[in-house]
């Protein structure tokens, strides 16, 4: 489902080069659940971005559901994301000007699919029935992240990328969100890739990759 | 990406920030309002000209001459005028009433026959025009009654005749109000002209015959057939179509120029849109990155915001068009007295359509450039909050979009100016002005940084520092607000300097009363009478009427024909023709006067014996029109006698000085015996005494006319003010745009300023201090804009005075300070009004929101 080969990312800033991700290769099967852990600045988020095709690697390659990302144009990668990828962010990243329902609809509407019913259903599933017309600012952090989850799953993604999904939530709310993610992983067979600091959360993954200084220092199946 | 989604997203996104977006697009509202108002007004004016065309002339044809009609012309009039013929004979004379005081130079028109054939002359009381020919009646301009302190029913003296004033003119078709500004009109029945005994030698008389053709007969072919023949008889023929064309062209030009001033307001609004969009995109960066993560393409995201700009532009423009229509209703009444006809105020749909389309186009085109950066926001930005944008590639579409922007400005200007060259020049002018204003503003900001007042109280320092907060719109606000102030200041400086020049020339020691048309034998008694009343008498200046017979041996008729042919080849009208054919009123003397400056050749010495040719001095501009250089031979026709001259020098003349100035000055010794009249200047301290003297002279020598320079100055001031008023009115829209752009900037930065002030309050700042910071910020912005504007306006004003008006430039410091202060106060008012919330809300309220 997800495969990367000799992935390297170097940022040049002010004449100095900084290699954030160094020569990383691994494969993840469909329906897998991978946690990427490591200290701050170890390159976790950069790796996630590269795997999701949000940026181009300096060298190496990423294959996502059979598509070789670096062969695709910027717009083609956008379309691929729209069809096969879901995202959950640490800071939720709901569009503040859209209601909860509209936020969930966006990925499907981008593809021209009427999505009202499915979005309503998904919101109910994450426990937000009746809150459809609330704006993000009117929801608590946990509720916002649940809307984000509903949005991430609205297009039935093959892969869900999550960047510190519980980072801004208290322990109980975080647990609810993680439970939901696990449920969706099981029920829909979605491949999960998450970046986290939280050992509890990492413990739920079936596989953990530990990064330090941009390199894999451990890769364990739980 | 599918269009339905783009539309939906544009709507949802816009819905949430509607207030801010509306302010953004309100930037163009004032501009569209100005455009629609002026274009609609011009359309209506032209339609009115078309509808009322025949009444402009009051007849189908007119034949006029400054000489007595020749037998050939009279014969033609008898043939053409069988259906209807009327005559109007116009000359200058002094008028006074038995009861009132003073005397006034007027234009007397003796009317014979049922003129006007078309259109009505409205009088007060009604019906006075119809009664005019019943007896020795006079219908006069209302201004004359005021000037003479007279009333309807009084007896008016003109020369040897006496008339009963039976009414005043309320409205006259085809009257542009400029002629009556210099001399009030008096209409009398034609059969009483002789009784005035004023049409003796040397009187300038214009004779005009008005012809009504049988129904169905076309005027133009007749005019074309007889034009050349009439010209040979020193007569001119005009048709309704021609006067309509002239008026239409004049009004069209006026509309074009005012439209260009309106366009400035719109373009400044565009600048405001660009700046606000720039900030808007920055604030939307997160949303855009998320949309990109969710699969939106760069082009799709771009489309969403372009669609938003277009819709907002449409709303702003429609609002502007509505305001424009309302303004257009007020315009005619504001300048009605200057208009030759009744103007309807129906909304002009073409003007509205063009205005709205232009508004939308400006909104979109100016939003494009900042929106391009929306394409460059990578999806990764959603993941990495502190994403460094430095590494982003340059936008390849930048150059084409910049080109589109420039091309749009030129195209809009060309459309509004009515021709591409003016459009290009205008666009370049705006570009240069904006550039200079921007550089000036930048230098001012830099100098504030360089010499930052570190010792000032904290609130002032914070206010100044706020000018440079991230995402600030200081430049755009300074430009839009400054440009409006610059336009108004330049207009003011031009007007001030023009009028000041007139006032100075009327200084304490200069003559302020002019007597002219004095016959040679009257010079001594008139001078004695003036001196006897206790006023100084200048030396009499002789005036000899004449025409040009030949230049370098070629008759003027042949030269004129050549000039006309060449002009036709180039597709232009012949400007030099008038200089060749006109009557010159020349003088002779051996010295130069103060208002003259030699620019070529040498002045002749006095007292030398000279034969033919006579040394001649020409005014430089008229020499250029005639194509004459120093050394050329010219023969003049002085009342039928040829006088050979040689041009020995050229002069510049300062016409703004109210002195007898001349195109042609002859050396003494040649014209002394020619038929001539004299001008005598004097000075009397106040208007009442000047009026008294005018009246005494007019009563004793009816043919001697006079005018009070102060009256002429007032008339000129009124004229200048009227023109300036219209331009200033349009320029006000630019200032309004600046105010809206400022309000938009205040609104756009609302959230940022809320957080800043919440932080300040958390740290212990009082509301008063927060308010002071806000005041300092907007006072600085207002001063920046107005000082930059005034520097630029002073430059422009100087250039206008120096190159166009050729008068010395003065900078009125007190008024300058008022303008600068006013703009700053405007900025402070808008800034604080938009910041009430910032001061009012508690820090906790704000911090909980974030």
C-alpha cells in the first residue's frame, strides 16, 4: 500500500544545508497501522509530509497505492490526495469559515460528489449529531478533532495520515479520538500512519518506527 | 476541479468574512459612483443637445459678419429668408439708469423679427420677450440690475436712447453663460438701435441674420454651397448641425476629462483591493493549505478566490452605480447655470453597464496579483506551522499578470479619454504620480525608522512601530489617501496661483479703470475730465484696427487655402486660419512696456527717420501661428490702405496683466494719420467712485466705453471657480476612496489589533493608553499621506504654474497646513472609529477566542 525507497529531504537555508530525512526505506501493507515516533526535530513530520505527497523529496521515491508520487505533477498529487488520502492534524485545521458539516463535505465536493448525507452520517458516527451547523470556533478541541476525523474519512481514504492527532487534547478526549481511529481502521480497512509523542497512542499501533536525526533507529512490529 | 465546488466554496468562504470583504470591495464603490455619475451625466447632456439642437441656434441657419452686410449678402438673405428672417445686431456700450448709481459696460443686442424661431426665451416676469418689440423696451441679464442697483420698470440709458426695463432673462437656449459673465446682455428692439447713435466709426458691431427654412428643406447643403462665397464677403454661415457638433465636441471633451478624474478614484480603489487581498491571502493561508491537503489543486484554490473577488467587485460596483445615479441627479443643479440647455437626469443604462463592468474588471485585475501567491501556498504549510516561505519558487504568471494590469489601466484610460494617446499619457501620468508618492512615503517611513524617536513616550513609539506590523497596509493607505489629497491640493494650488496672479496685477499702484473707444478729438477733454475728478491719467494708447493683406508677398487668402489643404491632409482642423483672417487691433510706439519681453531680434530706437517698410514687433505665439520669423515682410490692410512692414523682433506678452497689450506693435511715424481710437487708464480707490466716474464719462461721451478691472477679475474668478468646482467634485471621490481603503485596512487588521491590545492590557495598559496607541498610529498614517501628497502637489502646482500658465508659483503655507491637518484628522477619525472594539473589549474575551 505504502512504500518508500531511500527517501532523503534536504532544506537549504542561508547557504547551510540541513538534511531532515536521511535515506529512509520501508513498506507498509494495506490495512496496516504504523506509528512514527521520535524526539522533536527528528524528522517525523517531514517524513509524514513526504509520504503523503505534500512535498517532493530531495531524492528517493514514494509509492502510494501503486502511484509513484514523484512522477506525478503537483495537481495530480492533489487529485490523488482527494481520492485516496485522509489527514488529521495536531491543530485540527478545520476551515474556520465553514460549518462542521461543510468541513466534512469538502473532500467529496472537491470531486463533485454531493456529500450531505454521508457527512451527516459521519458526524453522527463521531458523536456529533446535532452539531452539524456549528462553526469550529463554537466547538471544543475534542469536538473539532472529531469533525476533522469525520472529514478525513469522508472520502473513504485508503491511507489516513495523522500528525500528533491527540497533541492538543486532554488524555480522555485523546483516548476517544484514538478509539475512533482504531474503529475506522478496523471497519473500513484504512491504512493508518500516525506521528506521535504519546507512548500510549504508539502502543496501539501494530508497528512502530522510531526516528532520530532523520534516520530509522528502530522498526518494531508490536 | 469542478465549477460548482468553486462557486460553493467561494460563497461559504465569503459568507463568513462578508463584512471585511464588503469593505474591501467598497474601495471601488466610490470610483464606480464617480464614473457612472459623470458618464451618465455626459450621456444625458449629449442627448439633450440632440433633442434641443434647433433651439441652440434658434434658427436653421445663421449668417454673421463684423462688418455691414455687403449688397451680395443682403441679396442672399432676401432669397433664403423668405420663410423667416430675423436680425440681431450686437455692440458694446455703457448702460446706466437715471435712478441708480454707476455705469456698466454691456452687450447691446438689437433684435428685429421673430427670433428665436425655435426654443423659448424665458423671462421674469414671463412674457417680457414677447412684449419687447412693442416699444422702447429692454430685457436684460439679471446681473445688470444688481450691478446698477436698478429694478424692473427703471429707465436704462444707452447712448442717446432711453429704454424701459421690462424683464430679465431667466433662461436662453444655446447660452453658455460665458459671454454674459464679461458683459451683461441688454436686448432692445432693433428699430431703436439708431436712436442710441452709437454705431459710428470704430464701433465693433456684430451683425447676425437668422433664417428659418421652409419645412423639409435641409440647411447643410445650403451652408456648404454658400460658405466660400460668404467668406469672400467677410461673412460666416452656421447651421444647427454645426453648432450642435461644436457643443457636442466641447461637452464630450469635458466629459472625457472629468471621467479621467473619476477613473483615478476607481484605480485607487483597485490599489486598495490589491492591498487588502494581499493581507486576506495571508490570513487564509491555513485554509488554503488544508484545502490543498484535501485534494484541491492550486488552480482550483486560485479560482475560488478570483470568483470571490469578482462577486465582491460586482456588489461594490452595483452599489457604486446606485450612488452614481443619485449623484447624477444633483450634478445638473450644481452646474446648471453654466449649461446652455436643460439636462434630463434619467439614468443612462450604457453608463451604468460600462461603470459596473469597469468596476468588476478593476476589482478582479487588481486582486489577481496578490491572489497568485495563493497558488504558491503548499499543502505542507498545514503540517508545519512555521513553514518557511523563502524557498518557494517564483510565480511564473507574475509577469503576464503585471502586464495584464498595466494593459488594463491603459485600456480603461484610453476608453475614458476617447483616444489611445491621451489614455497612454494619462496612465503614464498616474503611474508616475503613484510612483513618486510611493517613493516619498517610503522615504518618510525610512526617516522615521532612521531617526526613531526613542525618547518619546511608549504609546507614541508603539503607534509608530505599528505602521510596520506584519501584514500592514501602510503603503496602500498612504497611496490611496495621499492621491486624493494630492489631487485636491494640486487643484487648489492651481486655482490659488491663477487668482493670486490676477489679484497681484491689480495691486495698489496699478490702473484699475479702463476707458476705450475714445475718438482722437475726445482724448484731451476725456483726460481733462478724469484729471478734474482728481484721478491720475496715463498716457493715451492708440488702437488701429487692421487685417493682414500679405506675408512675404503672398496674399493671406492663398496662404489660408494652403494651410487648410495641409490640415485636411493630416486630418486636423486648421488652427492658423483664424490668425490669418482675424481683425488685429494694433498700436504704435517706440518703447517696450513692462508686460513685454523681447525673445528674438532687437527693439528699434526712437526718433530715427524711417521710410517703408515700417519696423514691426509681433507677439511670439501669433508669429508662430502665422509662420512668420524676424526679417519677414508683411503688408497690412489699414482701413483699405496698404502699409508695408518688416518684422524686426518678437515679444512674449504677459496677458494676465490687465493692460492694453497687443499682438502687433508698429514703430511710430506710419499710423498716426490712420483712423484710430484711444485707450486711457486711470485709478480710483473704490468701486463706488469708479462707478461714478464711469457714469460721468458715459453721460458726456456716449461712445466712450469703460470697464472696472475688479469687475472683470470677479467674473474671471467666478468662471475659474466654476470649472474648478466640477473637477474638485470628481476629485473628492478619490479622497472618499482613500477613506474607504483606510477603513478596509482597519477592518482587515482588526483581529491582529485585538490580540495586540489584549496583550497590552494583560501587561497592564489602560484603555486610555491603548486608545493613544491607536491615535498615534493613525495620526502618523494621516500625516504621512498628506505630507507626501502635499510635496507632490507642490511639485505639480509649480510645474503647472511654470509651464502651462507661465506665472510665478506661490505656496500658501496656511492653507497647506489646513489641508495636511484635515487629511490627518480624517485618518484619525476613521482609524479610531474602526478601533472602538479594540479599546472596549476585555483581554479575556479576546484571548478566549484565539
